[in-house]
């Protein structure tokens, strides 16, 4: 889901920087109010966890690969705004040091994976767990379901961002200038891969860690 | 043991296991993720390289492209796995430093 440089036209990549700026500002504001000094290590661990989870590429039939993001887990433990910051740090380092995800696409990639993913996942988790006791099985399911829906929302968006490029930018002869695949290919592929494979990985990883923390550190799972 | 200590250990285990994310796709002959192809792959897939793509694709010169050392593209899987682990360590070191810096900057004092 890391959109590289050259796949999005300037209009799309520029727009997502503009959209992300106030989100990043709001995230800093909220985190400033809510993050305790004792939670700083957890913010760092969360960002590092997301980074390393994304290195576990999983092959799927058809010769493609993908991975989980781990972002919904951070949102469950630290709240969606802190998760936004943690995942943003991971994504920026991936782009700058490892060329994973484009420099021009940082806004779009952060919108998908650092904003939509943790927020959708977090609110689904909250709705499904619905004040269930911290040690309940329901919370484990809620975490898994939140993770599954969160990553799929992000993948769907990435598909749309890829898919609108041929509509926005093409030569007179009809050749695409950026991503060559339209909505009819990009959306079913991105959504399908994550619905069938990567969403389940995200769900299982998130649910298992929440189950582990219920026993080891129940105070980390509060909301 | 403190829970954060356990989580740090978990992270280290993930770092050591990370080459699985390289070896498994290689074993099943899987290529790039969808939408993350280079110019050659796009040429093969759609028969041309989009003009805008050509201009932007190489905009950034990452110091460790694809979680490997520059010039190691043709090396064997064991070398690449080693590079992958080094990349994971470097990436996590930078991320932890940045996250701590931001966290200290933003977090409230007290507990």
C-alpha cells in the first residue's frame, strides 16, 4: 500500500499534503493533552512495531506481495491520534531511508495508513467492545474486527487514489501519465488482496497482541 | 519483568525474523506489491512507461533502497537477509529516536 513516486499526479499528491497538514497539527495538539510521559516508550515501541511488521511481506497467488500495518493495535493502546503520529514517523522513515513509499506520496500514504487506518479501526473496536470488561473475549474479537476493517478501509482508498490517475492525467492518445491502471483494476485488486489475505493477518496479529496484553498488562487496555 | 521490557524483546525477535518477509516472497517467486513496480515492470505490464512516472519515479535516492545496501541487488539471499536485518535495526533506531523526541516534546510532565 506504499504508493511510490510517479504513481500519483501532482494534484493528488499535493492535495493529500494539504489534507494531512491540519490532521498532523490536530494530532500534536491532542497528544500533547493526553500522552503521559510514562507512555512515551510505548509511542516509540508502537512506531517501531508498525515499521517492522510492514517488513514482513507475504506472497499471494498472482505474484504479488503485501503486509500488515499494525496501526490499529497502536490506536487501541494509545488512542488514534497518537497512532497517527507513530505511524507517520514509521512511514516517513520508510520513504526517506529505504525508498519504500514515495516522497511526493507521503501525504497520501499517511492519509491512508496513519489516519484512516487507525481511526476506522479504533472506532470499530470501540463500537464492538462497547464497554466490555478489559479481560473479556469480546475485546479480542473487537480488536481483530477493528484491525480487519481499518486496513481494508485504507486499502480501498489507496485503490481509489491509484485508480483515478488515468482519468486525471493522460496524453491526447490516451496513455496514462502516472498510474496506468484505472478504478476498474486498482480498486478490486487493492480491496481484494486485503479482504482476502492481508486484512486477516492484521486482524490476527492485533487480536493476539491484545489477548497477550489482557493477561500481561491489563492497564494498557482501558478504553 | 516490566511490560515495556517484554515488548522491546518482542521487537528484537521480530527484527531477527524479518528476513522471512524477504525469503517467503522469493520462494514463491512473488514480485513487487501491486502498484509498487519499477519502470521495467510497468513496461512489461502495460507496454509503455507513463511519461509523468518517468520524471518522478527516481526523484529520491534513498540511502538503503529496498532495505538493502546499494549495489547488493545481485547478491544472494543470505547477504540480502543480513542487509534486511541491518535495515530493520537502522530503521528502528531512527524511529525510536524520533518518536522519543516527539513524545518528550508533546507529553505532559508528571507520571
